[in-house]
C-alpha cells in the first residue's frame, strides 16, 4: 500500500541511504513507485529481460521500467527526480559498466560534501580571472574553503619540523630524482615546507591545498613552491598553484573520479594546427609518477633566467618532467562553480620541442568525447572558459565527469568553433 511505501521511504531516509536501486521483477503500481521516489536517495531503476519471447507476457518488467521513468519526469513538476536505468543481468553490458560509473560518481559526490580545501596565501598577483566566491563552491559542490594559513605561517611552521622527518624525505628525493642548477638549501626549504603543509592537512582535515608561491614566497625565501606542490600531489593531496581555489577543487574531483590517481594543474602555452596537438605545461609541479623514462629532474625555475632580482637568480626547485605516454583528461569546474568542461587526449613524445618544466604534447583531442580540431578547442577555451589553469589526470575519466555533472546539475561550457570572424550564440 501507499502507506507501507511511505514507511519504507521514511526508514531509508532515516538511514541516510545514498542510492536506491529499485528492481522491477514484475509490475509495480505507479503510486508506490512515486512514494518511494520521494526519498532523498539517488534512484536507480532496474528491469530484466522476459523469460520467454511469445505468448502471455510473464513479467512486464521493461514495460514497468518505462512507466517508472515517466513518473520521475511527470510527477516532480519543476524539479524532475533524477534517476539512472539499468537492464538485464548484473554482469551484463547494460548493467555492470553503468553501475560501476554510478557508484564511483556518487561516492565522489559524497566525499566532496564537507571536504575541506585550504587556500594558503593570496591569489597570485594578476590572476583575477581565478576569482571565485567560496560560497558558490559550497552551494554547488559541498566543498568548504579555508583561508586560515598564510605563506608566513608555513615558513614559520617549517622551522618546527622534526629533523628525522626531513632527513627521510631528503633521502627519498635523492633516490627518486636527479638535480641540476638548484641549490641544496632550496630543496631543504621545500622539503620542510612540504612537511609543514602535510602536518596542517592532517590536523585540519584538508583534502586539497591551493598554495600560493608568489607574490610572497619568492621574495621572502628566494624560491618557488613547485616542489612543495609536487610532493603533495605525489602523496595524494591535490595541490594547485597560485592559490587557484576552483582549479584545486577540480583537481580533487579528478583525483576522486580516477580512483585517487595523482593530478596536476597545467597551463596551455602552445598549440600546433599542423598535427592538431597542444602542449600541456606548467612551471614544475608534476607528481613523479607522470614522468617518462627520463625521470624527474629538480631544477631552477624558468623565472630565474630572466629576473633582475639577485635574490631570485637561484629560484627553485621545480620538477622538470616530460610526461609519459598516457591517456589524459583535462577538466575544470568554472563559472560560479555551476559549469564544467573537459577534454581528453593522449600525451606522446615524438621529439617535438618543449619548454622546461612539467610538460607534454597531447594528441587525439576530444571535447566531450567528440573529436575536435585543436583550433576549435583553442577558440572554445579562449571564448568560453575564462580561466587559464587546466587540471589534469593521466586517465580518461570523461564518462565519470558526464554523470558527475548530471547528478549535480552542472552545465556544459558550449563548444565555440573557430571562425575568422566573431559570432553570437
């Protein structure tokens, strides 16, 4: 009865059920389905094949599924109930892969609720296109942004790091990296600050860090924050640079959707219309596992070659990394934390020239899983995407992003095909 269905729904909500998979073994009265659908849980609707192909219909399972999907649309006026349909045996092609995506996406959404991201230091000078209202981040994604620590705090706390921990990290770096043109003093300071940030993440339940290396860290210490962020990314704490909060939140989402793989925040300095490729690059914050066979080189920052400030002539350390061949996804939450875009491709090394830093050329470009010319992608980025940081993971997680956006009502940034002239929507 409807009353019994209401009791079931109340019980499910009291237990804070996240996902309800409603099986249709035979015909279920629509009023009961409607009552169950009022639950706070995300809804899955599952039907199976009829056991025979002729004569009286034994189950009407799929017929009933069609009715239930209609109820989800029709009976929740102005705010249709979200659902996902499944069909067939649990190890079949219309159940298992669909179910796996849904569970990983809903788990990501749950882990984002009340996740904490630390903004350490001010937004980098000039990066005003990364301005975001932290209330929007919480409203749309459930993520809290903390502004409790400054660069000066990290410098001070780094002096309290136990010497034993510092030696262990230095020994690990010695094994995993090479170094060139960067002083041991800068590497030592980076390790101490990494351990200080790691400690405050543990003590304050921070899931990710938007770290600002300039305008303060550079003049105060004559160094950059690249290795600090690289080491955080290595250990599974997404660390975006230049205090880009929404870029860092996007890294956290990629980290969760990919099964907790390491992530990095990129720039786009170059593209090539001859072979439809683009270069993903940034100063040098790449986690070590993204490197090709050449490994990781700790180097000075490219800024050191141009500065007139004698205190920055030895600025570093960065992770100089050429990316290994891999599928990649670039994804970002944008707008007022209510929009998204992503594109996928494959990093490759064909000997094309690259800039120093963490970088790699990328081919086989697809926007929203549709092949795209690099010039169309560049025009879309320039005309529609507004922010110049590009969070990346070495995995194709496009299907997960699509479903993630569905459950959270995030809107796609529209493709803007390249023309020699400007045009409206």
